[in-house]
C-alpha cells in the first residue's frame, strides 16, 4: 500500500485582496504551505489561516519566498547565500510566532516560486535554505523538488526531506519544471494530470515534454491553491487515489 502527502500553497491573500479558497481546500489536504508575507500573505491572513489549518487537522508549513509581492515571488532575484539564509529564517520565525500563540507548530518548510526553482538547481542557494531550516529546528521536514539540489542539501544537513511532485506542471529532461514563461508549462487537462500523478506514485516515472521517461520519487504532491479549479481538482484526485488504494499520509512517521 502506498502513502502520499497532499500539500497546497495557501494563505496567499493580503490586505483587501483575496486569493484561493483556503477554507474548503484545507478540508481535503494533509499539509498546508502558508505564505509568510514576502511574496504573499500578511499578518492578518497568517493568523486566520493558521487557525483554519489547526481546526482542519492539517500540518502547517512555512512557505518563504523572495520579497516580491508585485511578482508573486515568481521573478528571479540575485541574492547571496547569506541573504537567502536570513530571509528564510525571518519568514519561518514570523509564522512560528503565529503558530506559538495558537498552540500549534510548524511541521515543514517549502520554499516558494523562483526561490524554490532556483534552489532546485543551484547548490549554494539550496545549502543556504537547508542550513536555515536545520538551524531553526532540525525536526522540521524540508520540501523540495524531487531529485533536486535542495533535496540533496537537506539530506546532507540531516533533515528529513519530502520529495515533491507537481500535478499540474510539465517536466524537462533533467527533472526540472518547465518555466511558466513557456506555453506548455501548465497541464490544464485534469484527468491527464491525475493519471500522471498516479503513475509517479506507483511507478516512480514521469514523461517529460520531449516524451522521455525519467525516474521520479513522490513523497508529496503539490496542488496549487490559487488556481480557480483547485477544490474540484483535489476532490477528484482524492477519489482517484482511493480507487488505487493510495492512502493520504497522516504523519511523517507513516511508511
């Protein structure tokens, strides 16, 4: 029997702007990655989403990104490893404070957007992120793109690492995600996306954009909470997982 974690990027509303359907998505996932105010989210949204996640029994994770609210953290920035270390610590610390007063805690850290994608291939950036997580709390799980430098850096730091796959994104020959600048970056066919996910979990394989087969390890599946069809997709995915006898992970102690 296979076990998988379902995670979603949430808490991305800020000020008067509302993004996603967090309250409903939280009912159907096992881990929530909460924006920490740099690429999205704010102090009010963080409090609200932590309370919702706790009520739903969902693991809470920090989702640190570049300080790029206008670009939603998806634009690359040139920062030194020390600056990356500092911004990750800062954002984890902000969410940790909110969790503490709500009598809960951070279970994992997953970088966001350009920070995540750049660290997947840049070992110095990956080391800075892994070091920040390990220094803050070495019991926290680090989420990283499957087979990436971030995964390798986390393991070398002695962290428990969750290798992440994406339901709605296409892959390149080297296991990286296709840039959002490309027309074929996003998969819009929900049925096709679900079939790909099932294959990644059960067979450890995925087809790239140039139709090559590559190995992939799936510990956790990302479902983008800001997408309009996020709720419908997660419901359909859960139903498909149940039919394939794949269980949703309740704890990182599950095997």
